[in-house]
C-alpha cells in the first residue's frame, strides 16, 4: 500500500549519505512516496543543523500531512529542544494519522509527546540504519546477522513497518533468553526470577512505554518524562557498560518508576565492552540484581534496540503482555 | 598535626595495590595514624566486596571515631547501596568530628548524607590517586603535570588536605579560563557570559554542593539528591564526551535545579575524546550553551576533578563566592 513518508533529521547530522540514499531508494522500491525535508542533510557541528533548524524540521514533519514521519538517524540533539517543541501541533498531526517513527535519541521526543499529549508514536527504525543498510553482500560496510552477510534491510523489521503503516499489526512475539539460575550471594535474593517453562501470565490494558535507557533516564525529574503507573516499560541501549546500565536502572528504581510498572521488558543492549576488572560482572549480573530489587516480571530479549532485527512498538498505547514460559507476546490489536 | 585516618572502600575494588601501599605510607610519613578497614582490599566482581561487605565498611568507618574517613578509590558501587545506609550513624560520626573525604562515585554518598542529615562532607582526594601516586620520577606510571614528571602527591592537594584536618582552611582561590567571546548563532543568545576583567560580584551564605556530574545527575528524581535552593553547584567529570556532559546538564536544567542556584562552578572535565564528526562541538560549546540557558554566573576552571591538583571542598557548607574578573574565591572560614 503506497504511503507518504516524510524524512527529517531532528538529532545528529547524517554522515553516511550513501546509506541515506539507499534508504530513500528502498522506501520507493517498497512503493512509497518519499518526501525529504529541506534540512534532512543539514549539518551544524555534530547536529543536523542548529537548534532552530532542527526544531523547524520537526514542525514541518508535523505539518506534512504524511502517513509516516521517519527520522534519518538518532545521535544526540533532541533533549535540548524539548522545551521549544509545539506539542499541540504534533498531537494534531498524530490525530490526523501521521505516525512518528524512530528510536535512540528520538526516545526523548516520544516520551515528551506522551507526557504532553498522551499520543502514540512508534519506536522503530531510523531511515539510515533501518532501510539504508547495504544491499550488496560484498560491500565492506555490509553488516552480518546470524553469521550471514546482510542482503539489505532486515525482513522482520520491514514486515513490522508494513504492519504499522497498513494498520494490520496486532503485536509482536519473541522468545526470551534461556537463563541459568542466578548464583546465590548474600546480597542478592531475587524477588522476581528468570522465566520457567511453567510460567504463564497475562498483563492486560497496560501502557507500553520506554525506549533508550540513557535518554529515558536523562528525563527523570523533568516535565518531559510521562508519569506512567501500571505500565510495561521496555528498554534498550548501545555502547553502555553494564555498570552504567545498572546505575541508570538504579535511578529509575529509586525514583519509584520501576516499582510502579507491571512489567519490565529488556530489549537488546549491545556494543559495550567488558574489561578485565569486571571479573564476572556482566549484563546478566545486572538482570539478576534488577530482579532482586523489583517484584514485577523482568523479561528479556525483546527484539528491539540497536540491532537490525527489530519490531515496531507503539509508545503510549495500551497493550496486553502474554507470557508462556520463555515465549512472550505484546499485543495491541488495531490501535487506531 | 597527627590525625587518625580511617581507610575504607565503599565502591570499586582496589586494583593498584602498590598505589594503595604508597598512599598509606605517605599518610604515615605526614605523621598520621592510619587505620585500614578489614575489607579495604576486598573484591567481588568489580566491587570492593559485595554489597553487604561495602555497607559494613561504611558503617565501620562511621564508628571508627577517626578524624578522617578516606576512601581508597571511586569507581562504581555506591548508588545501589544508598537505601541501606544508616544516615543517622554517619550524621553522628560527623558531629563527633569525623570528616568524610572522597570524590567521583563517593559523590552519591555525599549528596545522600546531605539530603538526609544536612551534614558536611568533603569533596577531595581518594587514597590511591591522591596520596598513592608514585614518588619515583622514573617509574613508568608516574604522571606528568605541567610537563614536569610528578614527584609524588600533589603539593596543593596535600596543603588543602592539611588545612582541612587542622581546621585552618579558609577557602580556595583560582583563576578562571581566559575565554573568547562566543560565536553568535541564531540559537544561542547568552544570558550569562564569560568573565570580564571588570566583573566583580559576591554571593554570600550559599550552600556549596555538587561533585561528579554523572553521579549527581543519576540521583535526580530520587530521595538521595538534596533539594538545594540558592546554592553554589560545582561539577566535574571524567571520560564523558561533551555531548554527554550537555545532556546531563540539560537534565539538571529541565528539572529546575540549575535555575534554583546562585552560581554554577565548573571544575575539570577530562579524559574525553572528541571525534571527527563533532565538527567544532566541544566542551566550550557546552559552556556557551549553558550560559544561554541560565541567568546565573557560570564559572570555569575550579581546580577539582580527576586531576592531581585539586582543592578540598566542604559539600553542604555555607560559603561565600567572590569573583573579581577571572579570579574567583570560595570562602568557608572556620567551618567547625
């Protein structure tokens, strides 16, 4: 189904112009009409244009009347724009049918929109890393996935994107990590615990929210973090060491945010480097620790994050979470 | 003056045992009685013992009756202990004359103590990096300072430490950076501005608080961040890119913390690496941006941070800030 997709840059400057072009071409190949914002390739220092430029781009995206407003990439730059954004205009655009899609730094805008308007945006790919990956198996920058050289955009991501734009998406399912029982220590007595084959539970009508952990935690204490009770919080991050992930989770814990949710769903945490003096402290240690601090389920392995294979998630929508052993499903039916 | 100094490890495991020994020897050479906590060299994963071990060490330090309770080093580990600390015991120890000294991860404990008890602790050196630096000019790990190979602990730091333990310290003075006027852009109109030779102002009776920016910002929204109005906020950090520094400052700004202070004093931000795609975005850019966001003075170059030459600062004390052009003075007189 042909859709009108508006491409804009609210955060970091597009550096990989080839990926940008491939992404645009791919969306056209999929049959869409692609409109490119005048400042999509602007640059000012590390940003996609100065603050006024990026702010205007966001507002042009809202005024575009497009079916989808898709960011070129993340990076850094949205948090400092948050007080100047016209949330009413974004809310109206969403009401008229524009789906805002992005991730990473875009989490800041998504959460601020949710806090200010209660409207749903989509956690999903950015143009460059999502649709702009190379389709030539022999290119040096082609990424590998599951040992197989990538042959273009990830199929699951594209199928989820198609589900979103056609309004046919009903949810996302995945299999959690197989986990060893945690090693008992004097200081970690798990309240929550890893999934067992016999586990089966459902959480109904809970607000799905979250995104990039570093960006989300940087909004704690500000008016741009939505105050969600009884929600399902999903989190991902890239290039953050497990100790840093733990410190950010600790902030959410001590701020009363984790305890107020019905479930925590951990996505992909990638591209960090353990060091010799970690001596066994690793991401799994943090998951065990997290389970020792909260009574709610902590799920793992949601296919979302800085990875090719990812689902699209409606941030702010009320969803159902169904868990059957290691199998988990987030269901949102027809959200519009 | 001979003092009783208690050495303990509330955060990361001591990895450089030689620095630990040199630090202890140096304090003894200075005439002090050094008492070493039973778990000072403990290790569990990256931590100086598991949570219970480090918590007990903090409480032993509080019960030691020492004149100074000095951490071996920072690292990571205090934030997750904060809900379990006996603040009443720490407050009593401070009342009886124990000065708690440290920095970096220790900022978490200092701010929590201030939030819970209103008591003063000292931002200052840790044993290993402060007193344990090599005194042999030809050692491979000797650090250089101003182009001259270090010959042991920094003299200014040691003089400030001596001022603190003798109660003779009256304050700290330094010279701010010489700054170019910021380049005008459409989005940055400075409210505050760099110091001029003609600037002269004084802020009286303001609570001095702050420390490590990453640790402080990770406490926003939690009960462990003191709610200080009309204070003087000092900040430092290590290995954080300017964009990350800016994002953390943005959190403090949007949370209403920066605007509630009378001055912001930036210490040393070190060991970060700019990248080609920063394209002119640098620490000074962040300082200019910060000045565009707040009306209060933003001072620079406080000799405090992850650097050898640093002053000791009474966190939670009421101080006077006197500025005369680039020259700045923090005055706390006889605080006890």
